[in-house]
C-alpha cells in the first residue's frame, strides 16, 4: 500500500533520511516515533506528496513519487485521511461543514453528504456538536472532528501527525482508542507520535523509529 | 461553491474599492472629454476679420472675395457691409452706433473662416501675409491671444490627460489587486487546508475568480450609478448656450462596467495563482 524504497531527503541545512526503506500494508496499525526534528512530519508529508524524495522511490496506492503528475496529487490525497496535531479545522464554519468539506470537494450529492457526515460524527462521538463552531469545542472534541473529516471519505489509510500532541493524557488515550476502533474496521492507521506512554500501552502494534537518518522496525522490550 | 465561505466585510470593502476606482476613472474621463471639447469649441470660433477701406467698390469686393478663397486653408468668406456691422454692433452691445457717434465708423469687412487644421498661429500668420498683399484690406484681426492659450495649453492638457490616465489606471489596478490579495491572504489557511485534503487547483480557484467577477460587476455598477447622478448635476449646472456639457454615453458606461468587472476577475485570478503555486 505504501512503499518507501531507498528514500533520501535533506533540507538545505539538514539531512533527514538516507536510504530509507519500509512498507505499510493494508489494515496495519503503525506508530512512528523519533525525537523532535528527526523528520516524522516530513515523512508523513511525503506520503501526502507535499514533499518529494530527492532519491529513491515512494509508491502510495500505485502513485509513484517519481512519475506522479500534479493533477494526480489531489486524487491521491482524497484517498488518504490526514489528521493534524493542530486539527486544521476551518474556524468560519461549523462541525458539519468542516466534516463535509472533503465530500463537497469530491462532488457528492447533498443528501449523501448529510448521511455520511452524520454517520461519521456518530462514530467519533461528536454528533451532538454538529452545529457548533470549532472554537466552541474542547481540544479533544476538535481532534475528533478532525478525525471525522479524515474518515468521511472512507480512505485506505489514516495518517495522524502527533494527534495527541495538544491533549491531556486521558483525552489522548480516548483519541488513540478511537483510532484503534477505526483500524479494527479495516482502515490502516499510521501515527507519528512522541507520546511513548501510549506506544508502550499498545506494544503489540508495529513500531517504526527514526534514528540516525534511518527508519527501523523496533520491538519494545518488557 | 459552498465550501469557500466569504467574509462579508472583506467582500464589501473590495467591492467599494472597485467602485471607487471605476468612479475615479469615470470622473477623469468626463473631465478629460469635456476639457478637450471646450478647447475645440474655442478653436472652432477662431476666424479672421479683414477690415476693408470704406472706399471699396462693390465690384472689387467680389473680386477680392474670389481671390481670398483661393488661399490655402480658407473655407469660406463672408462680406459684412457697414450696415450689417452696425446691426451686429446693436445686437451685441444693445445700442445703435449712430446714437454713439452720429455716423457709422464701422468699416466693411470680410469674415474669413478656415479649415480646422489651419487654425494655428503659424498657418494663420501665413494666410495673413497673403491677405496683406491686397491693398483693399486696411487691417487684419484674429483671436491671436485665444489661439496662443489653446496652443500653449493643449500640449500640457494632452500630457496631463495621459499622465492622469496612467496614474489612475495603475493605481486602480494596484489598489484592487492589493485589496483582493488581502482578502485571499485572509483565506490562506482555508486554501492550505483544502489543498491538503485533496482539493484540485480548479476547485479552489473557481470560487475566488467568480467572487472577483461579481465584486467587479457590483462595484462598477455602483460606480456608474453614482457617476450618472453626479453628471446629471453637472449637466444641469454647467450646460449653457455656448457650451454643452457632455455626459459619458451608454456605450462608454458599459465599457466602464466591463473594465471594473475585468479588474475584479483578473485581480482575483492573479492573486489566487500565487497561493496555488505549490502543489
């Protein structure tokens, strides 16, 4: 589903990855950990084709980073659900409209949009707030709305960049439980985090670590 | 287009900016057209008066008239007798010349009309030289000072007109472009988020361009309405028998609306392009 083959990437002032290779398969739940500044966000942005590897080859759902054409990038992005640390909700519209946005962009009919949005809001537990504006919600609720927006298009994979970064431990774990539930229904989940407490509690899940410019599969010892 | 909400205050302010820009251009064009018209009116009235000796014989008048008509630039020649001159005096000054002087001191004259392109000091001076060759002519007079004013000012007027046109056009484009850019900057986050969740460039661009189009249309229509009200006032105040104040005609008003609409549309299209460069 997602294939990193000998990827290297460097910013003008810093080299991030050298020869990185790994794969994420359908239905997997994967954590990506690493110290601040090691390139977790950059790696996720590569999957969303916001950044392109300087060498090597990245294949996401058959879209190859080397050959993808600009008009194909939005098509790929609509197949990925992206959750951001700062939620990135549109503050000038309510919860319903925020979640409906990807469906409007996909050109769906209003009645289908309504049905899908209500379902997903119910699923993430913020149905009662569908008329509220983002600034009327708590951090945890905003993140749930952000997850709903990412899920409403039924993506193959949900990518979350530090989804619990701004949340307290209890709410953080609630969000992770929600992501686990989404994964349980078949969607692959790829989470970049530095919340090691959560990673330890879910040690049965696959763990990738960025270290020394490489991405390695690691196993947490008891 | 529901997914791109518009901030009402931003829409209103950019519509007003477009209206002001179009209004400014309309006012400028009205002033420009009427000032050119006024100068033309003054120039049109320029003619040569050739005063003849009182002793001139009727036969000589027709010969002289025919000979003057052969001079290049002369459009037509009209003979004004002493009696006709007295009549004109009475019409203009409201008094009989015979009451003032006991006799008619006004000489007979020839009113010489010229073609427009000959109404310059250089050319009239040349015609004057030709006229002076005729001994029947005692004196030659034309509105030299008026012509001097026109010639001196028409060049500055053309320069002023062009400079103003350039300044107004560029400042309008700059002002509108900046206002629209600010409006789009205010929506930068929305654009960014839409890009990240898979909106195509066309999906993002189209509502902005449509918005620019409608703002341009609304703004320029507003300007044209205000302009018509203003011009109506000027028309009634400044039009008299000598000068007919010109109002910009419908065709020109439509052009102004097209100009404003284009400014709004292009301003949006150019501004949104900047934010969409990165895929």
